[in-house]
């Protein structure tokens, strides 16, 4: 009899954001698959959960896939966690889920923490429709993706690391324009959570003059921008 894979979101910062159900599942499973065993170990220790943890990250998931599927087919109940947030959302997990689907192994994904949802809601941009890009390519294909994004009409969501944030803002100015509306959230759910909103040029100046710390979620207006004073949207060609 086949086992089951639980995809378990973990807090993106504030440990209070884990659900009662997630804690119960982590206590009940036979094994936890983790992007970083140390991070997962600290989380489990905090909640007094004693469970075996197996490394499962982007550098070994192809190699580990066969063994994980074997365990599931033998009836094991496994939980997959990332360092923070929901696995497979800009984190390892997609390959394993796809293989489980292929092998008719049961999968259950728990609702829970993910960074882009609070950042989107905080942005003040339309949230009824949006395009999630995640991390842009670091080098090859980056320009092509940015050019593609300029054609998106809905709110665009990007993830970015602190050492590439200034580069991203410069690219937004180049491809979208210096007055394009941007909302940047950092340290979501943590003590120093912050959301800054304004034009791409304004935020570039701010982050050039201030320390850049934390992980960032960047929300861009699609092919529309916010008039700062009127707080209305209009097409770029109307500027």
C-alpha cells in the first residue's frame, strides 16, 4: 500500500504563523524531508517534535527522488518542508510532487505561510488578478524575462535577494520607466517588517541611501501605474 506525502508550509519568520494542523502532521509522519536539515531541526525542536529529518534540496532532489518514491511506495508517510513558506513556491518540491502524481501516490498540501500573499495585499495594487514571477534569472535570460513582464497587464510579483535589489530597481526603471509604481516588502511577519511604496526611482534612492537587509518581495504595477496624489491607475501611454 502506498504511503502519502504531506506538503507542509512553515513560518516565513514569525513562528506563531505555523498552524495546529501542520504541527500535528509533523508529529505523525514517519520522516520529514527538509530543504535545510538544520533549519528544520530548529523548528521541530522549538515545538518539541522529535522526528528524523532527511535532506531534500535543489542540489540533491534529482538524486534523492528515487529513494523517496521508494519509501512512499512502501507505505511511509512523509512531510516535505522548505526553509520557510510553502514548498515548491520558489523552493524545492515541484519535482517530488510531479513524481508522486505520476506514481499515483497520495499528496496533501496544507494551507499556510507564503511571502507573496501579504506583500501583494500590502502593496495597494490590484490583487484580484496577478502574475507571480518569483526569482528572475540571475544572468542568462534575465533581460528577456523583464521584457516579457512589460507586457503583463496584471500586478507582477517578484522575489529578490538583498544584494540584487538595487540592480532590479535599475532594471525596472530601464524597462518600465522611472515613474513606475513599485511596492517592496521585507522581513514579512518579523519584528522589523516594512513595506515601502513609490516610484521605481524613489525606491532606488531610498535603498541606495539606507541599509538593505532581509529578503524582499517586489510588487510592480503591470502596464499601469499609480498616480501618487490621486491614487488612480492609468495606462503608461497616458502619462
